[in-house]
């Protein structure tokens, strides 16, 4: 075992058994992280902590120490394969849940050749938490800096990929899409080479569109809306999604777009974590193909100027309109992913009442039940489908994996934006020409399973 890792394992034992929250807001994690590091900085030794430990605490401490040492030794073995690494990360996650985070995880990453890159561009690997951000209870939290304070939230998958790259000596500082990493059988997420996270969406069925009763409800908070404005959302009909797919946890950010395309066309700037906007549908599919090539995936689109055809590769793509609404609803049948209470809109979306007329960094509002952020508000999102206002009226009573009409003049956009409130609903449909760009128009990436 490398000497530094051995030291880290011993330092962990000085942290006592104080648990760090694995649910709640980021400041709870941050407070616990600071107290843990303050304990170490003040030189509080294991013997002093032991005086306050019960006999059961000491036994538990000894068991955790043994498991940590064994895990570190296994992680140091050459040619570690994907399934073995998965098992070790699962072990680390279990240790984390017992209150031994984050010194263990920070120490492991400090030994990684990726550490300097991780500190300089943490948003490319995970989510940098501010005090009010909602945390992912299944994530691993790493203290990047104490002053100013920065805590990075990593998925276990991304953390495993970083460690795998370290053990395999991968040059550079990016998560690489090598076969043994992507083959993790237990992973529910996919991480692109630029740190873009997509979660697996399981197959299922849902009611797509809006009922007449729901329109009656909507006309109360939006009395200036005309009833016919909702015609393209009717009739509500059943849709089956028969295949799993991956969907980005948030809209593509400006940092991610620039990493692939080499430029940032956005109107609102100031942070790499702002959603990219001012992008056309053609820009979005071009991004998908270029990121597919970077990750050694088969591009999903064949692009010839403004002529775009699906070729069905395993590369990144835009979600279909049905996939988008299915993922946005996350099992809910009401007006919103949280029910029918429009008063909670501000907890989940940036819209006209709270946006101050601009976009905001992704991931600051509450996610839906499937861990997807900013599905509503912030920026409208391009979908793959052509738009037809009468498409729902001609849909079968049960539509199976619908792809939209074969041809039209407009492409579908979904989700609403910082500019309005009425559009921030799962069922709201709108449109734009494929060449058009706007300050409130971005996109989210999907991918096929496999």
C-alpha cells in the first residue's frame, strides 16, 4: 500500500464516530466536514478520542479500520477490473454511511494524479455545493478547499472511474470511457468524458398531456391564457416507454458545451455552471455527435448541413418528447412533478417570478423524484421530435415509444424557462425552428442503454 494511503487510513481513525448527514441540505454536510477537519488540524489524537469511546465504539472502530486497510490494499493492486472496483466502491460507500466520510474519500483522491485537475475544474467531475443546494444521498462528498469552502459531490460511479484511471495510469485528467469502467453492472448513472452525468431511466408507462379538468385548474392562476392555447396538449393519452435510457441530470452547462464545441454562444455568462443557451436544435445535435466521438461512441446522427437523420448508434442524442415528459413527471400524474400546488413552483424552478430575468447555475432547485434538476424553468429544452399541434389528437389510445410526426417545420421544446411561469409544467408543449437560437433555449442530453 502506498505510504500516503496508509497515513490517510490512520488519520481517519482520529475522526471518531460522528456521522455526517447523507440527506438534507449541503450546509449540513459542510458543517460536519469543517468540524472533522478542525478536529484533525487541532491535533486531536486517537488516544484522546478513545477516552470518550464506549467499548462497543472501540470494537466498531477496529472493524472499520481493518476494512479500510483491506480496501486500500485492494485498490492499490495493478490491473483492477471493473467488477472488482465496483465491489470496493460499494464497500467504501458502506463505510461512508457509518460516519467515516469525507477524510477517507478526500485522502484517496489526493493520491490520484487527477487531484490538481479536480481542484481546478471540479464542475467537470461532479457538482460543487453551495450552502443551500439539496444533496444527493447516494453521492460521495469531498472537501476540495477549506478557505474558501468548496465541497464536491461525486457519484460513486465518477469516483470509481477516477480511481480506476489512477490505478491504470491513464494520462491526462479526464474520466475515460474505457470498457471496464462503463461495464459496471450496478451503476445507475453514466458519466461522459467531460463529467456530464446521465441517470438511467427505467421503462414504464404514463399519461401524456393534459386533461380538461387540469386546464380548468390552470386557468385560475393564469386567467389571461386562452383555453385553446392548451389544445396541443390534448387529449391526454397513455404512453409506454419500453426501453431504458439515460438522461442528463441537468441541462448542458456552458462549461460542458465549451469543452466539446470550443465556444460559448450564451447571452448570460459569469459561471461555467450556467445552462448553455442561445443554441439551435442543429447546435444541440452537433454537440451530441461530437461528445459521442470524444467518448468513442457511435454518433447517433448523420448530419449534412441542415439535413439530420437518426442512424441509431449508441452515442448521445436528444430525448424524444415522450421520454422528456415521462422523465419530468417521474411517476407523478398531476400538473407538476410534485403534485398540483403551483405555490411550490419556486422550490423547483427558476421562472419569471424568481429569476430576475436571467438564467441561474444548474442544480440549485429541488430535483424531481428521479434525481433530475431544472426539468422545469431556467431554459427551454430541445427535444428530438418534429412539432405538430394536432399530433396528440391523432395518437393511438396507447402509444408505444412515440417518435413524433415524420416531418414538420418546427422542433419541440419543453420545460419553460426563466422568462415565464405558465410553460413550467411537464405537459406544456412549445416549438421553434431548428435553426433558431434564443436567450432562454438550451438542451439536455440523452443516450440509449447499452
